[in-house]
């Protein structure tokens, strides 16, 4: 039973990694556009909009805060990639 659930987690992790790689590729492109247009990497309004979306999309209230923290970390790492 435990091993079966761990296999399920491994499959989900693989999907997450694939999606994160896609997201980071787009983030890199956005970074290039921001450089060309002399725009700041930091866009607080955009970050807040993303977190607001996360709150709307998260169906289970118990997961809202952890997911919000994960998305904030993803955005923090994304900003570093754009520098």
C-alpha cells in the first residue's frame, strides 16, 4: 500500500518537473523581453495577480497556504533566472 502511493507520488513528481521546465523556459523568454524593453525583473502587481489566481484555482482550503508558498518560491526562483 505505501509503496503503491510512493509510486503514485513519483509519477506526479515527474509531471511536475516537466511542467516546471516548460514554465522556466517561458520565464527565460520573458526575461529576454524585459531586458530588451529595459523593464524590471520584479513586477509586484503580476506576482500578486498570480497568487490571487492560485487562491481561486485551489479547491481544497487546507492546501491553499502551502500551494501559495510553493508558487511564491517558484516565482522567486524565476526572478533569479531572469537576472
